[in-house]
C-alpha cells in the first residue's frame, strides 16, 4: 500500500516497524493508497520521550562546569560560552524543525554538528526531544555523539592546559 508523508498527522513521521492504521483510498489513476494514517499504539517515540534525561544530562554538565568555575578550575567565560552556544543550538534546532514542517530552507546537518562541536551540544541534546528533531536519523545520531565526545575531550584538555 502506498502512503504519502502527508497522510500522517502533522508532526508525525513514519517509523520503521511501527504498526499503523489507515483508510483505503485511490488516487486519480485509480491506484490504491493509504489516507488518514495513524500509529496503532503508543509504542516508540512519543512526544516528550527523552526530555527528562536530556534535561538531567544538561543540568549535570552545567552543574559540573559551575562547580569547576567555583573551584577556579575553569574561567567563567567557558561556562558563559557553553551557555551561549547551547542557547543558539537550541534555537537553530527549533528553527530547523519549523522549516522542515513548512518546507522552507533548512540548516545543514554540518551546521548542527558544528554547533555541537563548539559547545552547543547541551542545548542540542535538549532540543532534539523537545522539537522531536534529528532523534532517529542515522548517521546523524552517531555523528552528534561523536561531536559531544570530541567537545568533552577538548574541554578536558583545556582544563589540563589551564
């Protein structure tokens, strides 16, 4: 059965292995197609899944940075830079999701990864489940986590150097 992405409710995307219900219809050439497609169960990625853990990891990271700043192990500019770039990353992910829904110009994946690499990964980590954006697609997820690792290694190196 053919199903066009527009047959899904707004904001829902098809997920491999997820059971759906649909109504039978035919297009102008009398070919069978699915309309009014809905997920049959609540299994899978539901709205809000991942948000508590993303907030927890982000809060823990910023608490660690703040503690290191209090102990004079990192300058306040490092904490401020992470906050600023994380805020920018959060907004860019949100704008990119809105653009994807509306069919407008999108931010490139390399831009999203660069923001994470430059210290915006905490904001991106929260934005992904909040906006339900870039949460399933591979290799995006693997590259995202690689940028987190490289950024954290860079931060660790900076701390040793200071």
